[in-house]
C-alpha cells in the first residue's frame, strides 16, 4: 500500500512538473539583447509567473536552427530580414512579425587603452590598432552594419586584415574586453551594460554610416505557448518597458509612447 502511495505521489509530482515546464517560454534572442532581455525576462516572470528561457546567439545561426526545427517559441532577431524569410516560409504565426527596436553600433575600447576611439573610425587605421573585433558579418547583422560603416568611411581595406570575427556581437565584446582585440565594433546596448559600461570608453558611430539595424520578433508556428508569447510581446510594448529599452541603447518604434513622468504639484 505504501509503495502504491509513493508511486501515486511521484506520478502527481511528475504531472505538476510537466505543467510547470509547459509554461516556460523558450526565446531565441540576438546577442545584443543579452543585458536588456535578462532584466526584462525576470520582470515578466515576476509579473506573470511565466519563466522566460533565453538563449542568446547570432541571428543567422538561429535562423538556420529554426528552419531545421529548433524548439523555440519566439525569435528576436537583430534584423528584420531573417524573420521576414521565416514568414515567407510559413514558419511563423500569421501576423506576429513585429519590429521591436532599432540597434546602434559603437567603437569601444578599454579604459587603459591608448587608442582614442572618440576620433571615430579613422582611428582604426592607427598603427597601434592591431586587432579590431567585430561580429561575423556572414550571419550577424551587427557585423554587417560594422562593415558598412567601415566602407562608408573608406577605411575597410585598411583594416580588413585587423578584423577578428566573433560568432556574434557578444563574443566580439568579449574579445576586446579580455584584451584579445584593441578595439571593438559593438552594439550600444552591450556597452551601456556591465561589465563594459565601467570598463571602457566608446564612440557612437553615426547612423547615417550604415543601413538601419531594424530588429524584429516573431512567434513561431510550432510553438505550444502562443498565448504566453503574445503576452510577452504585449509586455514589451508597454510605455515603461519601451522607455527601459531606450535607456539601454535600443531605439523603439515611435508608435510606443514614452512613459509620462510624474510632475510634482508643489
């Protein structure tokens, strides 16, 4: 009898565990979102009870994985092209494609570096700059934006042999932070967050130097958590969340109103 009760308890616990696991939202997110989305995922879970399982990487790699059946519920790309191609292939929930932000790129170097990044991209031709980290432009939108900016300023041919390619923009940041590169072409959203925020200096590259880094999200057709995914998208559209993203290096669509600040009556 005790054995039967034990088995029943174990089965019940297993069922509750399965239910809990079923409420987890699995999100593939571009590497530039690492600091921002860790905070937002925690807030969302606190408010709704739904955990957000975040996997960060390059948008191009996620695109390939999703085409091959990777079990994600949502995909937050660092561009709009990969989500649009998934939509064309019939792999997303109809009508779910949403442009959630526009990214910005910067030059970043450590505080102990003699390189004056504030002088702009021409600094990279300096003989003291031996290695420049950048996300691999083959599958990382921030890498493509960086190359476009270098070409715009006509310094690409001068620095191409100095380029050290990261798998994604987060790895490119690790290269320069660790000293394996002298300067990095990185996402503003990463340099405004720890540990880079207090460890270095940066120069924001004018947005006219590269095509807009329009970033889009989709809910995947294969997801079994579509309701929670829609809830997460609605959460991101709130004025307070949009303001948080703006303050952390991501421009959000103008359709998202700015949060109204309280005005003292005194």
